[in-house]
C-alpha cells in the first residue's frame, strides 16, 4: 500500500470551501470606510484649490489685457462705469425725469468691460456690449454662473439678493442692469424700457476714483498708471459676491469682524441672512468682496499680479474715524482709494 495515500480522506464533502467570513468582510468594509473618510477632505481641498487656481488664471488674463490697454493708451486706465451714478464719466439719465438712473453709453469702447475683453484671445474676446447685442439677436447667450467664461469664477453661483434695489432677469440668471447705449439700439435714449443682462464674478474697484471726505466722496475722474503711489498695492479688480448669503453674519469670518468692529462703515447692511445692499453693479469695493473661496477671494493689482485674501483681511482696519471718511486702505498691502487718506484704515 502507498503510505502517502494512507491518511487521505475518501469523502471530500466535509472540506472547508475557500471564501471570506462575515467578520472578514466587515473588517474590509470598515478599513475602506476609514480610508474614504481620510481621503475625502484631502480631495475636497484639492478640488477647491483647483477652482481657486482657475479663478486666479481668469483674473491674470484681465491683468494682461489691462497692461496692454495701458500701453496702448499712454498710461490711461479704462473707465469704470457707474451703473447710473451722476458721477459716471459716460453720462447718466439722473435728473432727466426718467424712471430710475440709467447709465448711458454702455457701448463706449473705453469702459473696462468693453475695452479689456477685446484684448484677450479666445471665446471671450468680445466687448460686453457686443455680447449684449449677440444675446438680443439670439446668437450666443451672455456669461452666467457655471459657464466657461473669462467673466465667471467656476465657484460662483446664480444672483441672489436681499436688497429691494436689486432685480434679476432671464430666469434669474443675470442681474438687471439699468443702462442704455448711445444709439438706442438696445433701448431708446429717451424712454428706457428696462434693464439688461449683467453677470460677472470680477468687477472694477469702485473706490479707485473717489476720495472720502467729511460730506461723502469726491470724484477724481480719469486715471493714469502714474497716479498710483504704489501699483503693487493698488486694487484694480476684485471678486464680487453675487449671492447675498456669502456675506451673512453666520459666516464665522464676517461675524467675527463685525463683532469686533460694530462701527465699521456699512455694518448695518450685514445680517444673519446676508448682505442687504445692492450687489448688481459692475463695480465693488471691500464691502462686496467675496467669501466664496474658503472665506476669501482674489484681487488684481495695478502691476498685474493677482493675490488671494481672506475677507476680513481687506476690510476697514481702523473704525475710530468718522464713517464718511473711512476707507480700507492698508499701505504696502491693499490700497482701494489712491487719493484717500492712507491713515484712515
């Protein structure tokens, strides 16, 4: 007899089949769950960082276009556009007996939203006015939230406001922009029929042309690069909040700032629900600076560089001066008003 087969069982039905027990499966599932919990925050951070980088790239393109415009126009900057203000260099319907104040001349090629896109290459190289015309003629839609456009941050959302002065159009995709062109193509110069579409994550620094004084602000008119004390700190364009909830006091950064600075200019416009002043104009200063990127946003400076700041870093730092004279200038870091007193905040 073969001794090697002496102890082999003749009935193999009792042998244990290969496989995982329930305990082993639960252990594997538990390990996977732990790995997912560890990796998800890192993936989310990486995704947010990628969006921030894309947003910064958009602003850098605005900055390159700005440098080209300045070089081609003897150091002069484009016009900001005031959205119906009487100080608008291209004019306003204020005081003409028309409903509301309409910015006139939005077809002016020297307005920033017309002048700069045309200096960029790619699908967004049309002036904003031309895009309005194309939209009206059903050729191409305007830039809006979640679209691929030089005007849009990928993290930005649809317009939403708590202000009675704001309104939206086209299904709520755009702010309603109270403006007309100089020829009456989009609306009659004597009887405007309504607003037009405006949406942009990036807007002009509205404080760049004004000086705070005891009675409000003084308009300074057109600017040249040589007007700035420090181009490396001079704010040109910023990321604007397009959703009121971005600036709610429930945001820990916003809430902590106003808890420490209850007398800051415009403090009453910040509530638990969000910002209650109008968010629609194509201009903004520190008050409408976004929090969409981890409680902060990006700023384009006069020398063309882009930098990220937390919301509270660019707010008024000294609230002991009268409200009408407050500004958020921080020499060497962030200057909003080049003509304003640098010591007042």
